C-alpha cells in the first residue's frame, strides 16, 4: 500500500497560489481532472496526480488541521531544489539523519501546509 495523493481544500485564490507553488518548486504539472461540481486542479508528477486542489469556501488557513503535521516527498536533486527555493525566496530548514542516510528539508506552502522533502544524505 502507498499514499496515492493529498487533497488541499481552500478558496480559489489560495488554490491559485498553491498551484503556482507546487508547479514552480516541485515541477508538477496541471493535468487531467474529471468534471466535478467544484473547481480545482490536479497536479501531476509524471503520470501520477499526487496533489488535488479543490475549491472550498468552508476551509481556511489555520495553524493545524487536527493532528496532521506534514506531508513528505522524496527527491533526488538536492542542489537544484535548494537553488529553486532560493530563487523563489522560500525559507526552509535542513537537517541530517546520518543513521538513515537522509537529509530532510522542511518548508511551507502558501496555504500553510508543512512539507518535508527527503534526499539522500548531503553534508
């Protein structure tokens, strides 16, 4: 079993910011989305729709949504990714876990989603 996608529900103005953020920072692409009653986008990584953005006037940005803390993605290109964050003036924190052989980068999306990006260990 694996996680298929995440869904972010927010007003359309926030979804537009999220769409630009994920496309600019993660190189996701807007792709096919069935015709639902509400507006939104499906963001693809290659052939997989990994993020669904759904319009909602009932969901707003808040500090935490229940107990959910963050979503994590694996990535392979550390230096280009960090450069991209710098180019878009996005703040982040980095930590290493030598025991697991990974480097973690944490950042936030415009809607307040906490994101972890995992790389092979980088000094």
